[in-house]
């Protein structure tokens, strides 16, 4: 069991921000974390995940990305350390998205946080969980408040009874999107596995090692896509390797043991650092559409030192079928597109190749070298590409381009529907379908075309609901409410006054 190594928590002031991480108090939490020994971690995050026009996450809690990666792995326990409200939301979302594993939680209160007892509790829970018959790894995720107060997960043992212990900080004030939080955990696991592989022999893949060199696929893609990619690679004498984030610890070794890495999703900066350290060539973009697939096959073939004859054989096998699928299912209409999954530029390319009049693509993820090819291609096609897009930028694009279809996040879809613009949720309806090869072309066009034909239904609904529940009169009322702009003004003045008073007191 644990020894009595209670660390000094250097910044109890972090408690002032308890539960406020998403909405306010970001600067205080950041300053608290820096003075509580988390500077190095936060500096690395600032380099890996540079912020954009807004400094708060505008989508779900970023930690969901790390949690999801942990929960999807076999023989892995994932434990949260954070405020109860955050843990409630994260657990709810995990199960909403079909997690079939338990979310672990080490609760805390002001006293256990300030005295360092929380670290002791985490340590104790890790020792209790570390059963090698049940687990390969235990992941502990510090949320906003424990990160801000410096709960030192790095002091946990690296391994207990053969079970690996991975402690990571994933605060909303340091990791901007849930996409990048996937990278925080995937990168930490790859680093651990790379060190293990450097020390000596490691476990082989469950199905054994194949005889062909493999290409590791970086990014959570639709389950059919790796099969399509495998078929594309076959004429080059290559095979599709594991998908990272992996579903099992031993796949990490196989992922590192590749001839090249396909960064299909371009935001895995920490993971790419590990592949780079292992000496692997990383290729950006993905085999989407005709042009995208042709360029990708060439880049992968070059990275894997495959002769041009074989690369051409791979192209000849796939490209005619993709061309056929694209021309069979054309997309006609003006579209704006935005999302926070990191695959937005790939979807955008496919839409343009399908014939769509795409004007804008916004992604919450940052610009990285691995999406440069896609950005250049889209810009040459006249599409505005916005990295680290804010909700306001996405909404402004919709107002400016007046699309026939808006693909976006929940608030974009809501705003579009209010304006009788047909809309599709990017996360649930677009990113959860195949994108690669002929299957990708056909599948995307089918859902987009169905939505494009919905304009008439939206207009009928607007007529039917006209005048009901808009603006200040939203809701169900016995009498239609009267607008009282003077009350709002009065209330605003009161709040400003209170804020000024609070600031003045804080300065005393
Ligand atoms: S952990 Fe997530 S939900 Fe909680 S305060 Fe931080 S960003 Fe918000």
C-alpha cells in the first residue's frame, strides 16, 4: 500500500475557481497551476496546442477526449480526478456515446485538496486497482481544479505489479479541444510504450506480426476505413497497421513498429513527436476523393520507399472506382462546413470533389504541418479555411455565404434551422461515416443530398410555427409577454456596479 508521501499543495487559491473553469476564472486557474509546479506541462501544451481567437473551449469539456481514448481500450482503467460537476458531465457524455466501461473517480473536498490528501487518495486507489490479471494500464486524468492546484500525478509510481500507471493533466485552460485531449493521452501512452520497446522485447500483436511493412493510421476513423486503406496499400506491398489511439496496449508497439505513419487527423502533435523519435516518416492528409487519394498514395509510397510502378498499380486499382462513385453521386448546392473533430478539411475536400459549392470550412483544431496539403488544395479551390475557428466566425460565414446547407456544431445547426437553412450535425452525422475510397464518396453524398432537399420542409415548418416562441417570448405562456428592454438595461447597470465594487475590494 501507499507510503505517507504527502506532497505540499502549493496553491490552495486554485479552489477559488472550483467549477468555474469553463465559464470564468481561466486566468486565475492558469496562474494557480503555474505557481503549483505545472509550468512545464502547460508550456508544452501551449506549444503543442496553440490557442486561437478565444481562450475557452467552445465545445464539450476537452477532457472528454482523453477519457474516451482510455475507455475505448481493453484492459485499461480510467480514473478522473476533478470537481464532481465536471465528472458528472464527463461520465454522462461517455455513456451517451456508448462507453461500456466504468469511469473511475477519486472525489475531493477543499480540505483533501489543500492538505494533499487527494494525492494520497489517488495513490491508494491506483494501488487498489493495479491487478495485472485485469489491467495492462491505469490512466488518471487531472481535470481543471486538481491541475490548477498542482496535484502531482508525476509522483505516482510508473508501474505497480506490472500495471502501467499513466497520469495526465487535461485542464480546459490548457488543452483547447477534446480532439487535442485525445492526443494528450495517446502521446503519453506512445511515449511509455516507446521507452518499453527501447528496454527490451515487448508483446507481439494479438494476431501476430504480418509479413508486410505496415502504415500506422493516426486518427479515430470509421471502422470500415482501415479496411479500405488496407486494400489501397496492398498493390504497394504494404498493409494497414494499427489505428492510434489504439484499442489495446500491445497495439502501441505495433503502431511504433511501422514503415510510415499516416496522420489522417492532423492534430496529434504529441503522438507525432513520439513517432518522430522512433524514426518514422509522417505523411499528412488522407485518401479522400480522387485527387486526395492520388496524392496520398504517392506520398505514402515515397515515404515507404516503394517503386513508382507499384505506386501506379495502387492508383490504377482505386482511382477509377473513386471517380465513378463521385460522378454517380454529385452534390449540387452551396455549403458551409465547421466542426471540432479535426477531420473537417478532409470532408471539405470530398465535398468539393463531389461538385459542392463549398465556401467556408472552419475547424476548432489548430494549423499543423499535417493538414497543409489539404489547406493548400482547398484554398486553390476558392474555399476559405479557418483554423481555430470560433463559433462567431462559423456563424458569420453562414450569414455571409447564405448556404443551401450548413454543416456544423450544435449551435450552428440551431442558428441555421432558425433561418430555414437545412443543417447537419458534423459530429454525429458526418464524422461518423466512411470517408475513404469509393465508399466514402458515395456515403457522404447520400446524406448531404438528402439534407439539401429539405429546404421545403423547413419553410413549411417556419410558416406553421410563425410567431411562436421567439426571442423574449420564447416558452409557453398564458399571455404573450411584453418586451421590457428598460429592465434589461437596469439589470446590466446593477451588474456592472457590483463588478466594479468587487474589483475595488479585491485591490484593497
Ligand atoms: S474539467 Fe472540463 S467541465 Fe470541468 S471546469 Fe474544466 S473544462 Fe469545465
